[in-house]
C-alpha cells in the first residue's frame, strides 16, 4: 500500500482536534516559544560564558536548528499530526522511541511551564515587591489555562499578539542600536572595537565559545512547536513549510543581529551576568524608564512562552493517550475540541513551581531549568535519527514527492545529530550545566523501565497492532 496507509492509523486515532490555526499563527507559535527568557535574560549568561565569540556560538546553534527544521519540515508535511516527531519515531524507528520521546518532551515542557511561571513571579516583584510570588503564579496560570481550555482559535490569537509585542520590542531595539552605533562619536567607546576588548574575541577560549553553543540551543528550543501544532493547521501542506522557514530565519536574524549590535554598544564583561543585557544597554544609553519597559517585555515573553508550552504539552499528552501510552481519558476532547484533562495534567509544572516558590524562592528558577533541560535536547536528537529512518522507509514504499525535502540527505542529517550530541555531551565537563546529564541519564533509564512494564502489561494489544502495521507496508 501507499504511504498514506502506512501512517493512516496514527492520523485516524489523533483526529478530532479543531483545525483553526492560520499560517501567521503557526509562525508566531514557534517564535513565541523560542523568543522568551532565553533571549532577554539567557543571552546575558551566554555572553558571560563566551564573550564576543557568543556571535559564533549562536551562529553554530542556528545552523543546528536550521538542519533540525529541514528534517522536521519534510516529515511534518508528509504527516501533519499532533503527535509529530513522537509519532514519527514510533512508526519509523520503534515503539520505545515513540514512547520515550513523547514522555521526555512532555515532561520537559511541563517543567518549562514551571520555569516560565516562576520567572513571571520574579518579574512582578519589580512593581509589587511585597506580594508573594505564588499569588502571581496562580493568577497568570489561571488566565492562560482558561485561554488554552477555551479553543485553539483563542490560543492562536493570544499567542499572535504576545509574539508581536516581542518582535516589535526587538525590532525597536535593533533600530535604536543601529542609530546609536552609526551616530557614535569617533572618540566614544561604541563600535566594533568592543569585540576585541577585555581579552579579545575569544576571552574564555574556544571552550567558552563551545559551551556558548549549548546556551544558544536553549534559546532556539521551541521552534519545533510548529510541527506539533500542524495537526490543527488549516492547510498544513502549505502552512507548515512557510511557517517553518519564516520562523527559523526570523529567529536567526533576531538573535545574531541583536547580539552583534549589543556587543558594539557595551563591552561583553558588562553585558554578561544574571540581569538582562537589554536593560544594561538602555541604562548606558540613558533611556527614560528603560527598566520598566524591559520588565514589561520580558514579562510578555515569559507569558508567551508559557502559553505555547501549555498548548504543546497538552497535545503531546493527547497523542500519548491516543497511542495507548497514557489513560484514555487524556485523549478525550471537550465541546471546544480541546483535550481538557490532558491540559490539566500538563499543569503539573505550575504546581511544582508554586511549591518551589513557597519552599525555596531563591533557587526555584534554577531548579526548574535544570529539570526541564534534558527532554527537549533528547527530542531534538531523536528528530535527526527519525529522519534517517523516515527517508529510507519513504523511498521503499514509493512515497509521493514532497514539497519540502531535506537538502544534503543523509550527510547533513547525520552532521546535525553529531553536532548536537557533541555539544550536549560536553556539558558533562561544565560545572554550570552538568546537571543536564546528571538528571537526564537517570530519567532516560526510568522512562525505559516504565516502557517495558507498560509493554508487558499491554503485550496482547501490541501484538495485534504490530500485525496490523505489518500488513500496511
């Protein structure tokens, strides 16, 4: 049979969601997830680690992201479903892959939701220093849970405007920075000379630049959300390729141009650190109300990222349920065609963040980031691996010619996987980021054990599904 029959069972079991997302909304979902605290706050950490060579770090990270999206675009156009790369791994690699990728990615997003809502509580202290953080966590969580529970159309509209505010802020910063640099006096400290001060372009050596790549990958994480949301796109074959290309190139432009300009205005040793480098630049330029303006922008950025993460984690749990990997009730849709119980389950991160903010408010953000890191990186790596299996099987079954194809297959797919693996494994030798692997490897072992327990309990059902799948080839 043809390729449609090959994937038809997964497409059938995940049907029912409302296909209401437009191309512009798909693009904004990806940008909304990727342009968050990673750019507005995380870039300070990256600059402190790599110095001016952070530009190279983000360029290499962008190259890895570009390769990833090439692989994902090809598979998504072939099979636009909410299970996305988890469903592709299940069908083209093996059942273990589908199980571990979806649960790892889901858990990563759940914890990322907790990270963003913890950050929101921190930002609100700027205006309301005496109000306990858990008050803001509960308030904003309730609002975004309502948005996600109402309809995909409302979610898409809210995310569009959240992301638009962030893009306007970044474009405004770029215009302001160019104006300042072009108009700078020859005797000022503003200009390209800042790339070579305080230790030169590589003040912390090649190693600092290399670890900077890992931080850049955190910033680019979430661009893969387009693939998950494709299951609710109006015309996925047209919308997905346009949205993917648009999102990737906008992200590369925003990140690389913003960092390049920022480091011309302020020396890297003053831009790095925990505070937002955007605020530091505006303070140097004596922009009135800079701190308040940027605090509003980073608040919107965190709300946008949290909104996207709630949506994607809900769809991933929905896919797990429809695949038989989670209780059936998580796959049920309400009158608005939203998997409400899956949404409630995906709010676990909010509960964790609330508890952390009460018990240990000073370490809550770091703890949530450490917990959430590994799953997303594992999902990215498996996207590359799955694409190798996908293309081989697609060619074997005589699949139709796709409007989007990964260039340089299989070499660029393999290169992307190796680069990503090398960067992530390098964190073992970095005290600041070692927790990614320290927490990640035990998680992978635990989820694998859970998979084999599930497989044993459901052995008869698996044999029936396997026989059905064999007949479809």
